[in-house]
C-alpha cells in the first residue's frame, strides 16, 4: 500500500476534528432534534437524567474533536489520541448498528455514525503506516 503523505494525514485529522466538533455542537444546541433524528419521534426528550448523559456524550464528542485537531498539528506526538478515537468510533458505530437492529435507533443514526466508521478505517491505516515512527 502506498504511504499517505503527512500533509494528507494532517488534513484528514483536521477534517475529523471538524466532524466531531460539528456533531457535538449540533447535539448540544439542538438536542431535541438530534435525539429525535437518532432515536425516533417517540424518544423521551424531557427526562433530566437522559438529557444530562446525552449532553455529556456530546461534550465528549467535542473533546475528541479537539484531540483530533491536536493530532493534526503534531502527528508523531499524539498517537494515543488516535488509538482512543479509533476504539471510541468503533464502539459508537457498532452500538448504533446494534440498536438499529433492535428497532431502538433510526436509519439516520446508522448513516451518521457511518462517518465514524470511515474515520476508524482511516485511523487504522494511519496507525499501521506510522507504527515504526516514520512520518
């Protein structure tokens, strides 16, 4: 496989940061819409405990976006962030696929987190191509 240039990796992680920060901000600012789009019209949006955890989740998404921005600035010094992001993105993707299969999440949620799945594949390629510390 041909090695991808540092410049392209930096742009990919910057795009990943925008992806996460954008999703997180939408979830925080338009939480009723986001919950409805991810879980359907019958989803409960007036339960305080659920809303607190949903907002914490959106804040975590934003924090990962900040992490990806940091990776875009220094590829060699932030591989641990990429590993954490990879694990989180795979957990999120497979969790939503599972709940979609159970009928508890919408097709839109699977579509939306498919972006995370694509990024996880790119993260794997990055980690593989840079495993020897060659950037």
